[in-house]
C-alpha cells in the first residue's frame, strides 16, 4: 500500500510537500516523481505501470497552467487519481478547470488550489476503505485534531 | 458495499441521476436522500450514521449555490466524500468553489460541474481499491468502453 | 447586548480586528473565538448556545476558501449572521460565493471581501434597531464622520 | 414595524416578490416602491424619510447592473439595508460587486443573486432582535420548516 | 474651461495623478477634490454646483470597490462624467463593473483600470469638440507622439 | 453636428438601435455604417475622413468578441470615440476588456455591455458641451425623465 | 497536403463544420475523426501516425470541458496543432484555459471559443507558407472578401 | 526565412525574450521591433511590408491590456500571426480575450499568458512545415528534450 505523487515540474516540489507530510502522519509510504504528460508520454506510461506493480494504490498529481497530468494519468489507470491545481497564472483557475472539468467517463478527484495536504488526506481516506487499522487510526487522528483545535483555540481570542 | 447519494433539494434529482446510472453499470447498490446541511443539521448526522451502519462506504453529495453539503458531510465522516457542483447561478462557479476549496484537513473529492456520472465512476474506483472482483470488472469496462468508442467512431466523420 | 466574532483560523486574526475596532467605537462589548464549521461541529454548537445565553445578539463570522462557517452558524441560530469573506485564493471569490450565495431559507448578511470593519458597522445598525440610545449615537457618529471627512478633505487636493 | 422594499425598475417586480412572500409568512407589513438612485435622487431621499416616519425599520433594495441603489440608500439612513443583486448581464456579478463591495463605513447586507426571499428572511431576523414575539415565531417557523423538510424528503429518493 | 477631478479617498491620490499630468500637457486647468458619494452626499451636490459655476465642463471620477462616485456624479449633472476604476480587490473588476454597467439613461464614460491618464486624454478630446485651438493642439500632440514613438523605438530591439 | 455609428457586422444592427433612438430624442442627426477594423482597414480610414468632413463630431462604435473597432477608430481620429461592448461569447467580457482596457494615450469611452442607448446619451452630453441650446434641452429632458419616472412609479408597487 | 480535424465527441460535429467549410474554400483536403485523448490514448497515437503518413500537415483539434485533446496531440507530433475551445460549461472558459495555457515547450495555437472557421483559416495560412499557389489564392481571397464586404455593407445602415 | 517579433511597449522587452531564445535554439533568425497598433498605424503597415520583403515568414506579437496588435497585424498580412497575451491588469485576461477571440475570418494563433517561449516554438513548427531540415532538427530537439527530462528527473524526488 503506497501512494504515488506525480508532478510536472521540479519547480512545483515545494507546493507538493503537504501531500507527503500528510501521508507520513499515517505511516503510509509514498514515492514522488517529476513526470510530464506532454514531454514524455511513453515514459509516463511505463512509470505508472511500474509504480502499480510496486504497490501504489492511489495517485496524487499536481499540475499548473493547462494541467493535463492528472487527467492523462487517470486515462491510463483504473486507480483513483487525485488532482492538485497549482497556481501559476490567472490565480490557478486554468489548472483548476483543466483538472476538475474532466469529461465522462474518466474522473479526477480534484482538491483545492495548491492544497496538496488535502490531497494526501483524501488518499488516506481512500486507502482506509479497505483497511480497518488505517480506518481506526484516521478516526483517532480526527478526534485528536479536534481536541488539539479546542486546546489551541479555547478561551477566546483578543482582537 | 453501498454508495450514499445525497443532495440538498428535490429539484436537483435529475442532475444526480448520472451517479446512479454509473453505479448500476457495476452492480453497486446505492441509496439516495434529499438532505440539507443547513435546514436539518441534526437529522443529517443521524442519517449519515445510519447509512454507514447499513454499509455505505462512499458518499456522493450534489449541491448548488453556496454548496456546503459535501463539506459538511465530509466533516462528519472519515469516509471519502465526492462533491458534484450543480449549476444554478454564475454558471455553477459558486458551487464549484464552495466544494473544491475545502480547507485543511477536510477534503472533498470534487468532480466537474453537473457531472454526476463522473462522481459515480470515482466511487467505483474507490470501492475497487479493496475489491479484486470490482477492480477486474472496472478494467474490463474500460476496455469495452474503448472498443465501443472505436466501433462507434472509427472510419472518420463527415462535416 | 454583545456581538460574537467567530473565525476559522488563528491566522485570520488580523483580518478580523476591524470588526472589534468598530464595535468599540460604540461601546458594544464583543467576544471573539476561533471555531471551525468542519473540525469541531459539536463544540461550535455548544459555543453558540453559550454565547447566546451570555447575551450575544449578532454573530460576525469571517472565513476564507470554501467559507462555510457563516452559513453553518446561520443554520444553528435565528440571530442575524454577518459574513466576512477573507481572501486567500482566487482573490477571495471562493469565500465570497460560499457566503453570499446561501440558499433559501437561511440567509447570511455578506459584506465586502476582507471588510471586517463594515461587518462591525452592520452589527451596530442591527443592534440600534431596538435601542434608541445606540440609534442616537449612531446618528451622531454619522454626522461626526461627515464633518471629519469635510475637515480632512476640504479645499482640494494637489495631484 | 414595517419593511421597505425598493427597486430600480418596474421590470424587476417579479424578482422581488420573494421578499414580500417571506415577510407575509411572519405577518410583517411591507411597502414596495420603484425608486432610482440615479434618476430621482431627491425624491429618493424624501421617500426614505417618509417611510422611516411611517415605521419602516429595515430596507430591502434590489438592483441590477451597476447596482447603486442599496448603497445610496445605506448612505442616507442608519437603518440596516439589505441588498439583492439582480442578474441582467454577466450573470449578475456586476450587481453583486456593486452591492457587496461597499467601502467603509457604509455597509450593505448582501444576499444571493436574485434571492429576494433570503432578503426577507434576513429582515425578519433583524426585526426579531428587539421583538420577543417575532423571535419566538421565527424559532417555531424554523422548527416547522425542519419538520416539513423531513416529511417531504424522508425515506429516500428514486433516481 | 476646466476639468474637475474627484475621488473617494485620499489614498487614491497617486492613482489619479495621471489625469492631471495629461491635462497639463494641454494647459487645461483642473481642480481635484476628495469627495464621497456615500459619506457626504449633500456636500457632494454643493461642490458639483460650485465647480460647474467655476467653469468645470467635464468631470473625471476615480473610485474603487463598489465604485459609485462616477455614477452618482453623473446623476447630478448633465456634463460628461469619465470614470476611472481603481483596483483594490478582485483586480479592480468590482470597480469596473460598478462604473461601466451604469443603467439607462445615465451613462459614465469608463476608461481602463487605474488608467487615469486616459481619462485626462478623453477629457481633452471632449473639450476639443467646441474649441478649434485645442483641437489643433491635440492634433499636433498626436503627430508629435507618433514621431517620438518612432524616434524612441525605431531600428529594432535587442532581446 | 452629427454622430457616426459604426459596427462590425450587420448582425449587430438590432443591438445598436438604442443609440439612434436616443440621438433622435434630441434631434441629432446620425449615420450608421457596418465597417470592420480587420477586414477593410483602408476603407475604414477613408470613411472616417469622409464622415468627419460631413460634420461627424462623435463616433459610437459597437463590437463583439475581440472588439478592436472602437480602439482602431480612436487611433485614427482625435474626436471622442464611445465603445459599446456587444455580448456574443463569455457574456460580453471579451468585448468589454477589448474596449475599456485601451492603453495610454488612446482612450475609448466605454459604456455598458449591449447598452447602445447610453452610448447615444453620452454622445449627446459631449455635443452639449459647446452647444447651449442642446445643453438646455438635455437639462429639460432630464427633468422630464424624472417627472415621468415619478408619474410612472409613484404610489408604491404591488408584489 | 491535407488537414486533420479531430474532436472528442460526436456531439461536437456541428461546432467543427466551420473548419471544413473554410478549407474547402481553398480546395484543401481534410479528414475528420472523433478521437479521445483519455478514452483511447493508444488508438489516438496510431491514427496520428497514419494521418501524417497520409499527408496531413496541420491538425485542428476541437474539445470542450477539460479540453486535453489539442495538447495531447501536440505532444505526439511536431506538426502545428490548432485548438478550438468548445463551450459546454462556464461559457467555454474551461476549454479555453485547458488549450491556450499549454506549458513550455509544447504549444497549441488557440483560436476563439467555438470558432472552428478561424481554425481552418489559420491552417490555410500555415500551409500557404511553403506553397506559392495557395499563398496567391489566399491573397486573392482576402481581396475578394474585402470587396464583398464593401459591396454588402456600403452605403450606410438603417437603425 | 525569418521571424518578426513585435510588441507594443519597450517595457515588455523582458517578457518577449523567450521567443528569441527559442528561435535561436533552431538557428532561425529574428528581428524585433516595438510597434503600436494605435499610435503609429501607418508606420506599422510600412514595417510589416519591409519585414516581409526581408524574408519574415511568421509574426509573433506580444501585447497587454486591450491587446490589439496581434489582430491588427493579422489583418494586414496573410502570414500566420502568433499572439502572446502579456499580463498587466486582471491577470492578463484582458489581453487573452483581445487576442484569442478574433472574429471570422482573421485568426490569431494565441499561446499562453506571458508564454513567449511557446510562441517561438509554434513559429518553429510552422516554418518546419515546408523545410525538411528544420523538421528533422525539431524532431531531434524533441527527442533530446525528452531524454534530458528523463535524465534531470529520473529516480524520484524527495519531498
């Protein structure tokens, strides 16, 4: 059980870290690669096959501009693909539309602009579907998150 | 193994049918309910608990305008929640933003505007993660879809 | 007579100060809390009940991204709820839509993006409805504001 | 205790009916006028004074395009002003911005595009602040609305 | 023959300088004032009357957010009013819509976002309509501008 | 004293009628032509020269899509050019931007999307600058418009 | 010398006819196919190879929603690819962004939303680069278009 | 065989460098000029004629705001014109629309906002149509780009 994190340019590395940090909170192994839907379509296919053979169950794909990577990956696998729109121009709306508006019957599960952390969390939720231990840990994590939130924010704020 | 389809207004019924049709192609049972994040928050919570007890593993939530239902459901379950933005005003951008821009650490898996079919397909992909039979059938479905596409569209089009 | 100021993240503290400053110009007490529609839904409900018991008559809720907090609060109280869209992504349009486009029959009174001061003023206007003294002070404030504006800006500007 | 409903063009009459229907559910009297911020500024001022003398406590103003009416009314009264953006061009975004983005210190309480019903409800909530009977009836209305919603929508939907 | 330059906040002073600089290139006198459509509606009216008595023939009005000033001025004079949308939020689209979308029959002549210089030039063109000397100077200015452009930019650029 | 009404396609004829109707209310002669910035640039220039020789003092130019006609006309005359964005795609925003965002030092006076009537009125205001009789008639028209508005809309509306 | 016209769904057939009509005006042969970047990626590649072997020199690709087809084709050929955004949701902005915002170093030559005719014309211009006869015919076509425009539109329009 | 690079303001020089760099990778000569559709329409025409006489086969035109330069150039030549929207206001959407939405029958080949490099590459692709040597070099470049991408990005990334 592993998550594959893919993105189209080394310059997006910092934006994608949140996904890895989230997965590590749940001890879920990941591997990350810079791949390109347009530059190396054949290598992309080979890498996807290898990663699936190596136990990858969910893909997280970050992309900016005309962000085709998530959709192209989704067309080459039956595993769920989570897309992270990365903002570069027009506030990231180009990437958002290019990811979320995937036509029938190839969906991408889109999360918020630059929100790689939520992509990681969504992957955890998917993996927990068939994994009682992870499901239990996710439940505990949620409860701890709530308790921490109350501890951190209880008692009012001074404005 | 079941999918819960939720939406906020009976008038959205037609827009959500695609999700059910897709699930039926894979013999995945579903149940659908009109629920409201704002009108009946307590009943919402009870229904979510009951549905999970009845075997629901993934939620599909359709909503328009300030489309809070998917996010509110996501805050009350650790199961994956798929959001379908329904267009009513401003071309559905209000619903899209209200669903896809969920803040850390509660994601919603957003699909395209009015694209309930893709929400169904994404649910199938998630359920196939822990289910080899469904995974095999999804793979076959993809191959048949491809063959049908070629049969239907081979040989050129007259313009 | 008190105003409850709520927002979803400690990092929004600075953006919400304008509401407090405005209320203080009218000697209206306020209390502020970091609460979350999605992280701690149960605690949110308890806090709202407590605040109303403590005399809160109007809620001001600031939120960014998929800004559900104002709408969720509005669904749990019959008091007026004022929403402040906080800009984080897409120039704050995501928060604006998530707040202003609330469906029937649960309204939120939305003010401008990042304009917490106006939220405070709107709360003052609401509270003045049943309070002749406050109404008189608001009227005087408006007159003084006008006089100050003329004093500050009379006589032309050099460009 | 009365609500003044104002709008800029007789052609907007149908779009504003929701406000009156909502107020009537709570037996709150209203009067409606076609007034224009730009065509008859002096008459506008006189009408506002007369309406306030006649017991108007909240104004609901609907406007489309460069929708100045709500803001102009707000600048001439200390009563709360609720703005309804009416869609005519660019999906109503012109009216939304012209209403919600009012600068300091003159707020307008903006509701959703073409959502006059919610404007009525917001007026009810404001009037209930200083009126225990109305507050009680609003509370009962909410409970009945919830019960009706459950009656209407219980038991699942067929897709 | 004079141009009145009006804007709503002293903080917009720098953005409006271009209008004055352009008018000075044609020796057209101007006077500038910080006025507010919403804060001091009565004083606004008095100032407009005084300025017209002092020879103002065209108004240039800059405003941001819900930019009502140009439209309000236009409703109080039959002189042409030129509007300059000033960017503060949402890239200045709020101001653009609030100015350009003025309804029938009160137009505002809108120029580009933050483009006060072009507002000055448009005022020059209007004033030249009834003034042969200014018309001749404007024609010469255009020719000189063209010649300068060629001098400055002839011969290619190194990239 | 005449107004030249230009637009890029015969199919826009209906959208431009408002300009002619407005001018006729003030007995201002007009002539209208279908011209194209891109298809017949040389003929455009000749026509502009002829129209100016025939007494045209203001140009009104309607255009849709990448609406270059108003800006191209403005670059070829020192007379004021009024632009009418005509909606064809993306709600007319393409035409709005192509007209209103003209760079320094060639302005176009932009009015609202599809609002040819206001373009006519703006032309009247410009022509009235050097014409006391027209100025007086415009003033009377405004007063009559106000009186008519009050007659038509006095006494409240039934919702 | 031939043009390949590709689009993702048989339902887009009518929107793409303009490209064929334009090419036929210049006696340029074309062939059209319904292909899908996501459904049949392998077949897409084979068809592209076959078409290039059959003499296709330019590709015109129409697509809606997350319109990946033009970019995917561009990644698989060194021939120029012209993209036509087809409007289905959000006024076609999703398709526009998905096509025009292609990242370095794989461009798509994007034309206007639903403007397949212009895609055909751009293909003609590209093919004319290395073809003096076509270049001459294109030049004549332009001159005839201009003459026809003047014939059709000379003499003024009645409004 | 040469490419003409045109843009409207010396301040855009840096944004256009990418086009030159790309052309130099293929040893394609270029010349660049600051020209203006609106300021010097006659000189523009002369320069275009001279450049074509000097062997220019493709034009690349960068422009911001109401970006008319690419369309105006396209109306004056039958050579392909590539447009680069340059962002200055509203995230470059004004320039994008003004370029990509060119009406029938004068297309501009639009690339991404501020993406001059892709404009250069598109010019290379067009020139390669009638040039087997360039076509071969472009093919090799693509292969090397792919190999370099794999070399640079092989083996995974650390997040």
